[in-house]
């Protein structure tokens, strides 16, 4: 089976306006090389804008999962508009016939970090909410701009940012446990699952049921160790529960390869085998550190013992991950 792969150059650590540090990247910020990779059918990956962005493009318009860094919003819109126009004008029409592209209808934020939400304001303002029937009543006068959807904790934390974030950058539609869009979008159901206390306390998995594609946000990445964001409600046990949930949702085409395609928060398109490898790594490291805690080892002693040595050549520096696991298990903030 041929699977699309994309390798994402990481940008630097990002801080929300409140000064809360987030990020999956350690390198200094570099100019964005925004590019689009096909995932399956009408689902695309927009890479290089910060965190990965997943786009559903079709007759109902555009739905985005995450919006990248704020400084890359114009490049995302330009790349998206170009692809949108190409898709709208397929079908053998005369070259003089131009079908206008469909507007951006939804932005779903997988969590609050600025490399995934920074483009909210500019990108949402370029879109238009679906209205009509009781949808108009649900969103009030929000037809101007795309609807931003997230788990409630994302809005709560972004709303507490100091200085305050622009109102247009905040989610306008939230949920608590699980959520589904009230109607098919581009011919399929779109399901959101809240993964509590994982990477953060507001993580969402986004499942495109017809396409069999899962967008994971930073619960799963292919480029680094997980970031257990303790300050924003993350825990290693919740991280493992979320990875196991992805495993439960995904189905392999043959043995552990192919089948459900999984778009991580950073890195290349993956499948269930990649998630299983990552889950096993987190489980083994968790168990090693838990044993060291039982032996009253300090954080410095745990780091010196190199509990991640087996995977360091692949995932790089483990310090933040080891500290996150240690503090999560020992409840030492």
C-alpha cells in the first residue's frame, strides 16, 4: 500500500499572549514553508504552518482542524485558496469557466497551544458560518466568520490569557464530553472525542468517519517525545489512555499496516502501527520512571539513569518528557 508521507520542519516554541509556554518544537522559528499533502479523498494535510492542519474540502465548504501559528495565517490562506480553486474547477469544464471556491465553515481546535490556535482570528474572519434553519439561532449573528469549535477547557484557558486574546480568536462553540457535527459535512460524519488530562485537559480527537482519518493534535506526534503539559492539565496516564483510544478507533488494512490514516499534531501521516510503537514507548518509560519513584529517586537521578535511552536517537532530547512523567506520577508540580 502506498501511503502519503510528509516531514514537517518544526518551528520554535510558542507562547500564548498570557505568557503560558506551549509547543512541540525546540528549534528557533524559521520562515514557514507551507505545503499541502493529500491524505485520503477530500482530506488534506497543510504542513509547515506550526502544528499540522487538516482540511476537509468539498461541496459544503472547508473544515479545518487547527489553524497553525498566527504569523503563518496568510500563507495558510493562500495555499488553501489555491487548492480550493483547483478542486472547485475540476470536472472537465471549459478553462474559461471559473467556479468560486467554497468558504471556510469550521475551525476545530484540538487544544489551546498557539502553534495550533494562533491562526484562529485571521482564518476564521476569512470564512463564513453555515446558517439556515435552527443553525442561525444556535450561532446568533455569527454568519460573519467561520465557527471555531473546541472542548470547553480550551475556551476557559484561552479566555484567561493575559493580555486578553482577541474575541475573534476564541472558540465560539464548545462541548464537554463528546460531540458530532449536527449534519454531514462534505459527505461524512465528523466526530470529536474529548481526551481528558492527556497532552492537556482540553484535547480533542477529530474523526472523519467516511474517510477513516483521525486528527490527533499533539496527543500523538512522530517527531518528538510527548509533551505532558502539567500546567494545562496534562498527565502521563491520560496521555496513555488517549493513545489507547486512538488504537481502539483505528483499524489496520493488513496486520498492523495501512487502514485508518492518522494525522499527528506534528510530523508525517501515520497508521495504527506508528501509534502502537509510540504507545509502547510511553508505557515502558512510564513504568521505568514509576519504579524509580518507588525507590525514592530524585528527578535528577531519574534523568541521569536515562530511562529513554532506547528512543533518544529517534525523538531527540528527553528532558521535558522525563520531567513531565516524573512530576505527573509523583504529583510534584
